[in-house]
């Protein structure tokens, strides 16, 4: 490390940070170490470096670059993402772990000399807004300028924030090496490892580049944050934050957790609303109300089906000059194309498989699409016209409602309000999503994904749910909780709702927060009244919503719901759960059984609950 870089590090006055960097240097043996501050020059240096070392290439439009991840490095590697633990644990929903000494030995052996001949970048970030009680500090060490550049777009600068630590070792740190590169991509994918050390607030990641694996600040810091949140009694959640715009300029903030392909981004981007964040939120109780802050400052979004029709605001951001990284799309004549772009795609070019032509197959005889299904764009949040004015507010935004969104074709109604906070936690903890053609494996299989957080919960499931249950205590204003399902189908398999209908569910929920609509109580929660939906459909979508549609969509499919409760009972029978949760499951099942007996029907019209 040269004098200037050393000085930058020493100016932080943080012995722990110095020690972490020194140890990383000793282990990875880089040819050069560069410390990046919050200065424009330093940040520009990283951007340039990504081009110089070929991890990114310039595209035709000003500021746009393309990065490719290896053909087998296109998504989070769940199998090789493990917790380093000193003893075997049972967290309830399964945990991928490795004995700490064994795991450390292995990952250290892969990191040993991994930066030989390469440049190590040392970067400081803030998770959450700066100058804020939400802010957690994070130190990223990487030999990937793509990783460091992506984090520039996605997170707030934290060099100055680190100074405010006053020497405290209370920060997360991430050591990443892309390992040996071939054509700009990680070569030793069989040695890809992501090992999380919860005790030391550190994560090691090696031989990979895909952001979900490589960027410490994203899903790796998220796991460390969940543990911290549980200890300190706040929530770290896989949630968007949005402003829902009700009548007369009223803005009501919602957070929402949806497993992939359940409508998370499309909800956050509903026309007329504003976005605070699209992936990870920290929620804290401040003076009796829940406030939430976006952990990030940018979007690492799925690009498939972003087109002028379905996603006009994101599309607009992607076709105008700005700092933007495309990953794993098709490049032809320095112009990016992707699946569902809404225009003709050339039949050749370069993509994540190298030279690509229409009909190209991989070594397992699978046809390679023009772009990967998980191809992405990385932009700053302020690239979007619908960014909420409070997106960077150090005190976050007040949260008045939480949505849990699942995906199933034959059971759950489009929108329901929970009967209570603990019933709402139950709704979140029992979210299921059916696999689609966009996911790997068989289609139509239901996967249980509590709070859309299954992959990231880093504490025993009981503890995680207890923390949620407790969170409402001491609040003056308890957020309402909703469950949505945008994917209900009729017998022949047609969707019962159009893509636009979710706007009505959302605005109904917004109105409920302000006591504008009455509800009908059913065994599964509070549902909207027909008249209110009819008014909202006309007001918001200029659409005539018929009584027949209401009956079809909001009928209680009681047998199907009972089947879901059976699936849940099976899952939870072997897990120690908080009594309040077990009660909710029992009570829910009881209410469904009684209703079935009382009406003697399998599908019960919502109108039948009106007179109870
Ligand atoms: C997700 O998969 O939930 C993402 C993308 O947000 S990743 O960075 O891979 O986690
Ligand atoms: Mn995510």
C-alpha cells in the first residue's frame, strides 16, 4: 500500500478496520492496494478500473456499461452459501452451515494468493441513509472493480461515516475475490464459496462475480443485519418501501415482502405511487411509530420484460444516458437487448455464453436465450422519475401498512387484511409461492417462503417470529397487515385479475389505514366490500367491476385453505414456535373448519359473510 492509501486508512482512526485490511492483504497478496474515499476522484477511479481490467465494457450510450458473469454464475449459489458455526444447530427451517474451523480453512485456502497480480480495492459504505440512526457501517474489500462499482450505484458512501464510529469495531466487513479470471469472468466456479461468520460480522466470498454472491452489502450484509436486528429488537426485512398516493395528496407508506415472481417490483412501481426502496428495509420503532429506511440507494433489478408497455419508468431509465451497468443481456453493435424488451432482438451478438446466435445450445443441450432470465440492470434509485422525496430521509418514513404477497392459483383471495398484528405475522409466515417457468425445476410447485425471507433468516425461526410478534408492543400506531395474491386462476387456467388490478387492492388498503372503508369479516381475515371495490375500479382504472367478478375472486375456497393449513401444520409440527404463533395456526384452522360445517360448501360466496 502506498503512503497516500495508508494515510486514507489511518485517518479513520479505527484499529479494527486497519487490522481487517492488513489481514486481507496478508492472505490475498494483491499487487496493489487502493483505498477509496467518498471523493469524486476516488469513485471515478473505480468506474474506470472496471473498464481497464475488462470486467465492464462501454456501450454506445453515455455512461452505460455491460458486465458478464460466468455462464454458471448467474444467480445466488444457495448450496455454497453457508454459515460458519462452531456447533451443529437446528434453526427450524433448515440451515446450510459448515463447522467454523473447517470452513475457515477451506475458504482461506481459496483466498490465499487470490489477488496475486491484481489490485485490491478497499471501500466504505453506509447501509441505510447517512447521518441516521438506521445507518450500519460496512467495509468491502474486493479485487473486483465491478463489485466496487456496483456498490457505488447501490449504496451510500461511508468513508466519512466510518470516521463517526470513533474507533468502534461495530461494522460489517466483506472480503471478496473473483478469483482467477478468464475473459473477464471468474474461472474456478467449482471453488465458489460464500461463508458467513455471524459472530465476527464478516463474510468471505470467493470465485464468483454475480452480485447476489459477490456484493457484500447486498444479501450477505442482510444476513448479518437480521441477526443484529433480532438482538436489538428491530426488523431487517426483504421488503420494498413505497408511498401509496391516496385521495387529496395523501401519502401513506407501505412496506412489502414478496418472494421472486410474486409482484414485488411491479407493486412498488404501480403508476401514480412513489418508491423509497425495492429490496431491503430496516424497520425501527421511533416514538411509538414504525419507521423504515431503504438500506440501499439503487436498484439491482431483473431486466426481463422491462419494456415501454409493462414498465415504462424503468424502461425510460434504461434507454437514457446515465451511469448504468447491464449484466448478462445480449449486446449487438454496443446496444443491449433482452428477453421481453418489446422490440425485435437481433439473432446474434455477445451474451453471457460468449458469441451468441439464435438457437445456440449449451453443453447440456439447453437452448440459450438471448439474455439470461436473471439478467439485470444496476442503477441509482434517483434514475427513476417516481422516486419518493423522502427516499434519503435520515429518519426514514412512517410505515402504516405491510403487505405479504404470495403466488397461488387456487387458494388465497386477492387481498385480505389481518384480524390482528399476530394474525398478520401468521399471514407473513405462511406465504407460499408457486414455481413458474422463470424458476428452475418443475412448475406449479408450492414453496413455503416466510416473509419472502427464507434464504436469509440467520437466527432460529422461532426467534425471528418472536421478534416480529413483539415488534407491535409499545406502538401508538400499529401498522395494518395485508396478504395479497395476484395470481388466482379459474378452472380452465385463466388469471382472474389483470395486471393492473393490484392498484385497486393497494388503494383499498391505503383507504383502510385511514378508516375509509368498512370490511367484511371472514375466517381468513377482513375482506373488501363489493361497493368499495366497484368505486375504486372506476376511479383508478376506469373499469366496471361486476358483482360476478367479486364473487369469483373473493369466494372463500375453504377446502383449499384447509389444505394449506395442513401443509403449514406439517411444516411447523417439528419446529418449536412461539405459543402465539401456534395459537394463530390453530385458530385459523378451527375457523375454517367451523365455517365449512356451518355452510356445508367448499366455495363460499363473500356475500354469505355479510349477515353474520
Ligand atoms: C433476490 O434474489 O432477492 C435479489 C437479487 O434481490 S440477489 O442480489 O441475487 O439477491
Ligand atoms: Mn431481493
